[in-house]
């Protein structure tokens, strides 16, 4: 299975969990979560935070840099 196929299948699983959990809870905003599924799956599991440093992508904003750096380091520690 190619990497893109794995990401597609993982995104489908994430969508299932979103619908399942919001339905079970009887509340929530599944459409917001569903709309971000592909983006977050690609970023978190597609290697964005592992293969290159975030600053290599020339994404910068002084208000969010510290938070993104913290998230990136925490995420890398979690997946290793």
C-alpha cells in the first residue's frame, strides 16, 4: 500500500471516530472536525513535523511560533 493510500484510509478512520464520538455524546460539531480531517491527517501523519523543520517551509507568525514549536516538539516526542 502506498503512503497516500495509508493516509486516505487513516483519514476515513478519523472521520468514523468523529461521527461515532459526537453521536454517542449527543452533541458536538462534527462538521468542523470533518472539514479539518484531511489537513490534520496529512500534517500529523504525513511527515510534516518529522521530515523537515517547520521553519524550512517559511511559515512564520510571531504570535503562533512558540505554540507551534512546542506542539511540534511534543508531537515528535510522542511518536518516537
